[in-house]
C-alpha cells in the first residue's frame, strides 16, 4: 500500500473512532488489535502487542507520572486550595482586578502541586468564581484568567504531560522540567500585565471594593502555614533535580511525600483523603498507561510500514526554511487541539514529529518547550478544548460555551506570543538548563 494511503487509512480510522465517542485508549487499542496482525501476521502481531504493553508498563521513565498525579489528588481532596487562596488574598492590596490577579498567583501555586491543568482549573474555578460573581466581576475577568492560570500547570513543574513527552520522545525529563520554568513565569507575568491594563481601561469588568486591613501577624501566620510549605515542596521536586541530587522519579517521590506532610501538618490528612487520593491516582494512571502502551504499538506499525521514513523524506524535500516547517507542525497541533485532548495529540504526532525534529537538527529540549506550549493552547482551543468543558462545569449556570470561548481568546493570543518569543530567543527556554549540574 502506498504510504500516503496507509497514513490516511490509519489516522482516518483512529479519528473516526474518536468521533464516535470511543475513549482515546480504546480507540488506539482497536486500531492496534486490527493493525498488528495485518502488519506482522496474527501470531507475531498479537505477540508484539503483549510485548509492547509489558515493556511500557515496566518502563521506569513513566514512574514520575503517577507520583505527580498523586500530588494533585492529595491537594484536591484535602481541600488545602481554599486555605492557600485565603493566605494569598491577605497580601494582595486594592489592585485593579485583584481577584483575577489572585487567580494567577493561586494558579502558579497550584501548578507546583497538582501537575495537571484540569485539576488546577477545577480548583481555581470552584473556589474563586463564586466570590468573583458576588463582587460583580464580568465573565472576561472571571473565566479568562482562571482558564489561563489553570493551564499554567503544563508549564510549571511538576508537569505530568512534560514527563509523558520526555518518556515518549526519549528526551531528558529532568531538563524539560527545568526548561519550562522560565516560560511559565513569563506567561504568568503576561497574564498579570493584561489583567491590570485591561481593568484600568475597563474598570466595569472588575469593580473595585473595600478590602479590610489584615494585621501583619495574621498575614505572616497564614503564609507560614500555607505558602512556605509550597516552597519546600517546590525544592523537593525541582530543586533536587536542578542541583543534580535526584532523578525526576526520586524527585516525584519526595514531592508526593511533601504533599502528604503538608496535608498532615495542616490537619487535613484523613483516611478518606488518603483513599480518595489513591483511587483517583490509579484511575488516571491506568488510563494514561493504556494510551501509552497502545500508541507505542501504533507507532511501531507506522515505522514498520516505512510511512514515517517516507514522510520525513517528503518534509525534507519541501523547499522551505526549517522554521516554516516548525510553524506548520504547530499549526497541526493547534488544529488537532480543537477536537482532541492533549494526550491523544501527543500519542499521534510525536512518533512523526520527533524524526523530523532530529533531522532538522532542532534542540530537542527547546522543541519540547514549544510543544508543551502548544499543548497548553490545545486545552483552551475552541470548540472542544478540555479545559473549556471543565470551566463550563464550575462556571455560573447562565454561562454558555460562547462566553467561555470569548474569554479564552486573549489568553490564547498571549500563549502564542510566548511561543514566538521562544522561537526568536531560544535562550529563554534553554539558559536555565545550561546552568544545571
């Protein structure tokens, strides 16, 4: 079969199954159960499926994923998030759009603990939106900042998707986690600047209100109890990687331990919290590993058919600058983001993109940062970005999807601007990595 037709049939079948509402993991499973026997024969094909699943489940590189997920589950079920927001609130004065600014600050804090944008968006929305509505905030200053701040979890370590990207793309996970720090901080600063400027131009979007003065002793007490432990957990995850003390897997384990200790010290660790956290971790981890295992066989089928090599040769034959090709790859990611979740996009595109990246001699860490930025955009891209539906679930009842789409647009534009900056100035993402031990 011609490689063009082979790719059309393979990807067309996969997308068709997803459009029928079949979960991503089962869509991949159906494709490989049919495709592997057709590619290698019935017995060798089924043997290859079992071998691949076994190899992926025993891959040590994936171990940080359940540990990072566990961190988020502990914080979510122990209900520490509202207390952290309250502690942060005590330090924010009468700035324009103070509650929206609080969502950015809280989003960065949650990102260092959850590692998943969906959990962060849900926590921020459920905690802040009721207060925003009571204060008369309009939807662009309630929905938009929370969507943007929640998606920071993909760029502020620990990021479960960064671990998945590193494991599948065979890129240093530790270096990816360090490389995404600066872009994540810059993005948060962009959000802050946008909120302040827009609220100054349109004060009606975020009406000011009287803020009661908080004694310094109360501020310090709340900070010591709920904010400083976050810094300790950040060091236990990122600091030990940067200093060369621990591997990403070891750092993920110390981070999970730190979250347990955080919940214990604040008196929020109960048997119910522990059990719910473990149950949630197991459910999400099983889903992710099933996707990874089946997508790996999917990639092997493409490689065995020669379609990947033919595609790479085709791309190299295109008379275009390599940056133009990179932009084209990102456009593909953004279009897929309109209809698919980040994990599915990653499983489909990475086996094709990575050989192209290596042949074009792009820095793989730099490419990984740009890829994750595109994944952040994918979670907020209308009409089917997953974060949009999470927001719909926590937004006021009178909120429709059009309101959410409109609120997301300015933050999508800022995310795109960050990508441009990193493409023009690669050291934005690489200088911290180069300073690692």
